[in-house]
C-alpha cells in the first residue's frame, strides 16, 4: 500500500518551525520512510503548479506553519486545504498568530512606512513602496498584497488540529506524528498537547510558595535571579500558570520566564485576558494608587500577555475607530 | 496672585467711599488688586426681574473677562465689594454650573464676542478675602490706632450671605465682627445683622423702606453702638441718608453714623482720612475718644 | 450579532453590565422600586462579587457586540466578601491600560462602586455611560475571520463553550 | 462537590415563563411579543405567560410542565431574583426537579419599572430572557449544603430596644450577650420623666426591665463595652468584644456611693453625660440611681490618679470591698453567636446647627432632651422647670421640627417630636403654669391614643401656632418684649407674622443616626441608607432583616421610632433570630467554587486570594483543594485561575459566557 502523502508549508513565520522538524534528528528518517513528502518549499524543489496538479484530498496531512497575512499565503493555504484530508496548524503563528501577530497593533500603512521609510538603515528618497503590480518592459510584474490584519490559519481556512509552540517541542511533534500514522487522533479541532498548565511539569514547581503574592514585579535584567526558585515568586511575569504544558519548561529551566507560546488551555477563551487576570490578582496592594504603581512595572501589557496570541484574542487586533454611523 | 476688582456701578458713584477705603486698605495690606478691564453691569436685581437670560449674560461676560484677564491656568478670583453685584455674579456662577441649557445659551452669546466662561472665576467678597486669605494676624499687625472704646454694630445686609455665600453663616454671620474685634473695636451683638434695610423700597415706597431702615438704626442705637459698619452700598445709603427725615417722621432723634467696614479698617490702620472717603459721609464718624479722636468731618 | 449595526436606524448603544449581587445589583433593584427612569441600553449580568469579574467576560461582551461594558461593585471596604472588590480593582487597573493600548476608548469600559442604597447613582451612571458610548459610536471590531468562515467559527466558539460545560 | 455534567440530563428542555405581575410588567413590556420571541430560542420547549407567576397557580404551571416531562429546567421572567428566586426554586424542587435548574430574568426592577419606551423595554426584556435561557442550558443539578446554627445571640445596644430583645431571647431559653457602650443600660428612655401619650413614668416601666436583664441567668451583660470585630457568617459568627476598664470591679462594687463622696474633688465639676451637661459629676461616678449595673465607673479623662498618678485616691480607702482597681486593663472577650441584633439607637440633632434659633447664644433656650432631664424628678433640678435666674418661666415656646423636615439639615420627619413636644408642653404647664406656645409645621400624631392626647393638650389651653419659626432673638420692639426671647414665625393659618415674647424656648430636636453608624455598619457588613440609618432588607417585607443573613435590626438605628415601635420591632427582630436559631441549621447557597483536579496544574495562584482561607494545596496530588464548608462563593479565585481549572457552581465560566452571548446577541 502507498505511504500517506504529506506537505509542509510556511506562511508568515521565522523558519523556526521548519527547524523543529529537522530537530527530530535521526527520527526524521523514520518519518521520511513512513510518509511521502509531496511538498516542502524549504527543503525540496516543488512548485505551486505541482500542488495545483494534485487531485483534491490526495494529501493525507498538510503541516502549515506561520500566520497568514498576504494574498499569496491565503491562496496557497486554500489550495492546500483543498488537496488535504487534514490540515494541522503547526506552531504558535499558525495556531494563534504568533510574533507576527503583534503586527495587529498597527495597520499596513504604519508597518510599510516603518520598514520602507523610518528604519534608520533605509535610504528611500523616492518613497518607493511595494506595488502589487508593476508594468515592466518585460511585461506586467505582480507581488502578493500584504493584508491590513494578520490572521491565524483557522481564520482563513478550516483547521483540523493544532500543534502549539514556538516552535512545537520535538516531543509533541513526535506524539502527533505517531497519532497520525496510527490513526489515533482526538476529535477534530483539538490542540495536540496536554490540556494542563506548565507549572505541572515546570522544574521549579516545588519551590513555589503556598501563597503567591507579589508586591513588586521585575524584569529578568533587573534582578539577580535565583536559579531554582519559582520565577513568578521572584516577581518575574512568568505565564507558566496560564500556558499549556508540553515543553517541559525548556525556558523556565533556563531561567527564562514562560511567555506563553504554547497557548491557553481549552478552558480559556482569551489568553491575554486570563493571563492578565491571574497576574493582576496576586498584586499585594489594596489602595488604588499602590495597585496602579505595582502594576506599572508590568510594561506593555499587550506584548506581555498576547505575545503569541493577539490575532486569536477576542479583540483580534488594535481597534481602529471607525466613523460614527449616520456621519 | 492678584485679585480682579469688580466695582459695579455703585462703587464708582454713591458708593465711592467704599471703593476708596477698600483700595486704601488693600494697599495697606499689600493685597494686589487690579480693576477688571471693560467690565459691565453685573446684571443686577432690576435687570434680573425683566430679562433673566440677558442678566445672566451680563454677569457671565464679566466673569469671562475676568478669566481672560487672569490668563489661562491662573485662578481668577474676583473681588466684588457691592453686595448686589456679589449676589448677582454668584447667582450666575451657580446657575451656569447647574443648568446645562442656560450654560449652552450663554456660551453661544459669549462666543459671538469671542469670549469664553469656563466656571473657573471665583466670586469673592472683601470680607471673605480678608478673613480667609489674608488672615487676622496680618490685619492686627497693621493696626496703628486701635478703635478702643468704639462700639460697632456689624451690619451685613440681606444679599451678602444669602443664599450663595459660603464664607460665612447665612443667619449669624461673623466675619465682619472678627475684623472689627481685630481693630480693637467693641462689637455690639445684635440680632438684626442680616435683616432688610429697606432695599429699593426706600426709593419706591419710602414709608415702608424708611421704616425698615429705622428699625435697624433704632435697635443699633438702643444697644449703644457708636457706628454701624456695612458691607453694602445700598444698605449704607438707606441707613445713612434719611436719618433727619426719620427723626421727623418717628419723632425720635436718629443720629447713627453708618460707615463701610473698610473705612473703619482704614481709621484703625491710621490711613489718611481723605483716602478713606470719610468726608463723604453725611453722619460723621467720630474716631474713638480713647485715642484722642475728634470730629473727622470737621 | 451585528444585525442592529447594519440597520439604518439611529445608533443605540448596547452596554453589558456586570453587577455584584450585594451592592450594585441591589441598588439597581432599588432604582426599579423607586421607579427611577433611565436609559434602556444597559443589560445586567449578575455575579456574586465584582471579584468574580474575569477580563474575559468584558472581552467576550465586546466581541459579541456590546459597545460598552459597565462593572459595578461595593465601595472599597464594603465588600460582602471582605475584599473581592480590591481584586476587581487590581485586574481593572491593568486591564484598562491594556484596553487603552488596544485602542478601546476608556469611556467604553467603566468601573463604578455603587452601594446598595445608591439607586440614584445607578440611574446617573447608566445615563452618563449610555450618552458617552453613544457619542463614541458603535464598536465595530475586526470580524473574527474572513466572511463565510465567521459563522462556522462563532458556531465553533459556542460549541467550545458548550463542551466546556460538558467536560468540566 | 458536585461537578457539572450535561450528559447526565441529556438535551436541555427549557421552559420559559413570563410574568405580567398584574400590569407592573405588562404595561411596559409587550408580553405576547416576548413569548413569541422566547419560543424561538434554542432548547426552549415550553413558553407560557401568566398574570402572577409567583401565585400558586403560576407556580403550578411550572410544576405541571415539569411533571409532564415537558421541561427539565426553567426560566422565569418576572421580578428580581432577590425577590422571588427562592419561591420558584422551591416550586421546582417540590415538583421533583432540582432547585438549581432555574434562572430568573429580572424584567420588572430592571426593565418595566425603569423604562418608559415600550419597544425599548420589550427589547431589553427579550435580551434578558435570551441570556437566562442561554445560561440555564448549562445548569447542573446541585444540592444545598447546610451548617448548624450556634444558638447564642448577640445584642448590640442596651436601650429599650436592646433590652426588650435581650429579655425576649433570654426568656426563650437562648444565651444572650448584651453589649452596651455606656456604663449603664437604659439608653434614651432612662433619661425621660414621662412617656407619651399615657404619661406613665418612664423609670417605673423601664427599670424593672433593666434589673430583669441584670438578674436573668441567660443574659451576659457587658456595659462600658464595644464590639471590636465580627467574623464568620449566619449561624456562626465569631465576635470580639472590647470591655473598657472602669477601674472598679463590677463583681465587688455594690454601688454604695462611698467612693464618690470620698473623691478629692469635693465639688462635682465635670459635665454629667447622663444629665446632658445640666449638672456636674466627679471623675468617679454612677450615672444615675437606677443605673444597671449599679456600679461606679472612673472616667480616665478626668481622674487625677489616672491622669497624673499624683492623687491621694481616698476613693480606694473609702471602698470597704476594695473594688477600686487602677490597674484594670481593657479586656477582649471572644464569643461565638448564631444571630446578631443591632439596637444601637440614635442621637439627637445638635440645635446649634440652626444658628437663627440662638441655641448656645441666648440663655434659657434648651434642647428637648435637656428639658426631658429638667422635668425628670430625679434630674438635675429635681423636676423643677426653672430659668437660669431660678424663676419659673411665665411663657415658654416649643419649636417643632428642629433638624427635621428641613432641606438645610435633615429631610426626614423624626416621628417622635410632635408627641414629645405635646408631652413636654403638658409637663411644663403642669409644673409652671406658664403659657405654652407650640410652633409646628404639621401636627403628626398617628398612633394609639396620640391624637386624643393632642386634643387633651388643646383643652389644656396650650397655644398652637402653625408655621416654621424664622428666628429667635432678644430683639425687643415693644416694652413688653424687653428682656424676653422673641420668637418670630409666620402664623400660616391666620396669615400674619407673629412675634411671641417668651422666657424659655424648647427646641424639639430631631433624631439622627449615631455619629459612628458608618463604622458600625462596616463592622457588621450591612448597609446604610443615604441618611445613614441602617438599611433593612426590604422596607415592607423584611423590615428587621439586613442584607447580611443573621444580622437583624431593632429600634431607632433603622430609622426614627417611638418607644412602642422600638419594642415591637425588637420583638420582631428577636422572633427572626429565634426562627433562625430554632431551625437548627442554615442552608448555604451551593454557589461554591470547585477545582477540576485532573487539569489543575497546581500553580497556587488561587490560594492566597481566598478571603476565607478555603483553598489549600494538596502536596500529594499537587492540586488546589476547595473546602466547600468555608467557601462563601464570591468567585474571586475562579476569575483568577490562569488555566480555567477552578469553576463556581451556578457561575461557571461557561454559564456566564453564555449569558453574555445571550444578552447581546439575540435582540
């Protein structure tokens, strides 16, 4: 019988997810022998028309990483959706928008202006901006259009499963692959990682005090960190309590507070809202001014609590006032 | 900070001595005041009874001017000696704060004149300023010729403390008493401090108006006062100007000096009597014998 | 969700209020008993204590089509549960900063301490807030996803919530 | 801890019942329209409307549908849940359902009563109904838990209300703690000579009750004491009582006055609180002869020994029983009680706040409370009403509504002033034969025998002038007014301004909340109305209950009252307390928090947040554990649980989120 056909594709992402696949190390051989990789731009020379040529549903699974923020990415993922029986959102960006998702704090205009005019290293006297079409002597040239708003994969196509993480930890990738190969998949829509928060498997969990009350929040560079003690207890904004486990605390192990790349548990509808609620609740202050002061130490709440999930947040992006009705 | 002085019509006519003495006293106490440029009628009682809106507009214009004169960000405290002006402006201040519709109308009207009234302007009476801003310590220190033995009946009149004044009790005011005591005078306690002086009735229904004034004068005299201290030009006028007529009418000699409290302050400060407009009084004030006083009008 | 937004009739703000059972909800009842008339735009969700208020509730309300959210609790020191309202204040203090960064106008999300006896304050606050939100106009959030998918997704979201009920 | 599981009760079948509440709802909300709307909502199987859902036939509608298996959960759209939630839950339970498969939509207090526009009202009602339906779909069967009730009662305040409450509860066999701030119980009533309208002597009817309190085996009386702290909840309050040192041993002192006679201050020279300053006392004193307990007390503010330590303290020697002890320290008593009755009373209005009445300025102007003492046979003047010059007054003015019915001071009617003014008029006339002038706004004499008493006073030729007094002064206009107090008032019946010269003025001061009412209410976690009186749970249906279960109100701390009303209310409050106690247990709302152990990561965020320390950490399982008995159901922990692994019965995230969707989406 023929091996299941799979595709890997990347959208708005850093390439780390591709790395993660490679990080399977020798196990990747197992994967390669178990499946036929039909499409993997980063590693193999296939073209768009090769995918186009595939019959619908001929792919068993497409692993798509990266957020979706351009017409090209949209077109490709819709095509892959057609060709695949299952689509797996691979990594934080496809899952929740990821770091690129923070672009939703701005609009396309601001972003382009920043990259093409404001960046110190740029010299662009003619104020040239990318055009979607350009009439060159050789003929009409086109570029994909960049969207106003960054989308998660499941906001543009139907997604079957999610592999969380930035990048997804090798362990859960393997588990996912085995599940697929053995056909033991959970109900559609599931996140393929344990539905419990990181504290449970954090190496520092036993150093946690019974009551966590914080009088002053600090950032890693502001203190001499205790390398065993619970980071939150040290006043560092660690999102371990909010974030799915599965990474075995690879960051906290390295004295880096959890920033939430694995996303929330299934019981949380808005990662940032929940994270904020948890962190703010444990401030040791009652007086309005004291509370304000203590929480001012939490810089850039959006960047802190929605670092990987702004596009999946209930607000979706920075709200831009629209004109009042009737005006 | 400098106070913005709002004279109103009377202080530069019948109430001249009030203006003179107040300015002299403020100067003596180094209280900076500057007259409001281009001020207009306060929108007084008469006006109010004919056209409320216009009357409020007049008051508002004065307050807007004061805010402009004070300059953005600075407090705009208006010193308003005339009780009627004080009431009128204060009333407008309250009405505009409490009634958005009126406020909007007035804003529009002022806008046309390129003016704006934010509500920042505060309406202050000299009594308020002296007692609450300057303080009795400064006043006492400035006293050169204490009014020893002079019996003063403090008369506040009806408009000053009712209903908007917040610097003194509405029925039992004491600020003027406090000042007179500071001057060394003996304050005659009497219950008519805020009883009507006859007001405009003296002009319209003299019999009634004069009777009301007479009641005050008689009671003050009865309690052995040498002089009645007033804080209102109309009160001063009513109480002082008809005394000979009253004497005839009620067949009882009425002869009680009625001075502005600022004039008495000036006397105690030992200021030049000319500067205090003392000569303008019909019933001369005698400086207390205790300090070898004499008939000042002579 | 947004059919009232698409209709041409003049904009009527839709405001969701979270009132604590002991003070503000009671005050709202009092306003009713006293027949105090006020804007019909606020719909109250009762929680036992403002301390139960999870920022997710506010965000959900906004996402679902509310133009504003009002949170009401007991005055500091008066909490029926000793200090639930302080917890609410802690969360709100950071939350309003985050909402501000996210471009939500401050007037859209408001926290008020209203005691059981302050029926008139319920009336005042609701009227004030309704007008403030009316002045801001409707909150038109970015649709959750591209057309077509939106429906199926909001279905999915509802399912998610339902299943929470099941599994939990 | 019951955990929701929807599968157990299959696909929800929701019954929606819309109440007209007569016309209270129906006249603004289009009921028919809401019924049509509700029928379209998901999972709704039955929709009905009825004139009065809370009536038996109304409840029967629900019960029948349930028995017929048409519905398994219910939404009633009517009044506030605070009003009738219990009623409908009971109905559902009686029909064999679970009381908590129920949700109420408040379309009366929150809709029909506050909205004028019918369309808007109907829309709002729809939204609330949609929300209730959306939420009830996720409701789960729950069981009420119950805790035993401690049978002891705490009564705060030893005035007539507190005394009556204490005796009633004690006679019912309950252990009672009566805490009074002053050195003696008796309150205001002990200061009066006679009581209206019967004119029976106050002491004669009060002192027996006072000594009954003292001697009652079930009553622990702590005077000169204050409640310092209250913890716990209905049926199980933990109370701290601070007993101030009186420097005289209560057990030893027999109230013989020897120590008082012996005091170094030969002449009493400190204002006597009990006589409201009309007489003087020594630093060591007994408030009045019938004081209960009849024990001397030393005022640390004025006692030379305590202030300077340099006193020969002859009092110590004078006491044959060595009762005096300067080393006495403050004691904190800790008690457990099941119910608390507040009877902290009122204070009288300070007449000097109305400057135009000259109180404190002119001699012979008294507050009514001062005259009460003056007319009291045991008072400072032995019951004689005298001017400062020792003469009898020939004319006395009594000014009603001082500090009552006045927007500058207090808006409310103090309810007792008209009657006690009549009483004082009678007593003064009786003792002085003076002409008495009552200045009143309205005579308010509702009450048994009250109007008759007014009639009687009219026959006694007491003058009544209808009009608020403008001012009282010594300003004489005529010879006969010389040296008198002149009362100026408009006689609104005749339409003239009167000047009445009198020798003495009685200002009938109104009643005000105690100065520290706000601290007290915080202490007991109850509310005050705007005026500062303690707030009852419902002005008509629960006048002695508060919003804090187990705390009841008696007497004037809830609002101005005369003695009969105070006693009646004290009885009512005690009955409520007894009902609570004799039930033996209180059922607790099962809205407690619970942990989803299998998914709790043990992050411990919740533990420090619980005000009742109801959450602990299970070191074995590495999960948080909620103690249902301690949890009060505020939900703070739930809101802060970072992984949504804590939920609250009746307020799960899912239920609230659904309610939100309901309230914004459907209309």
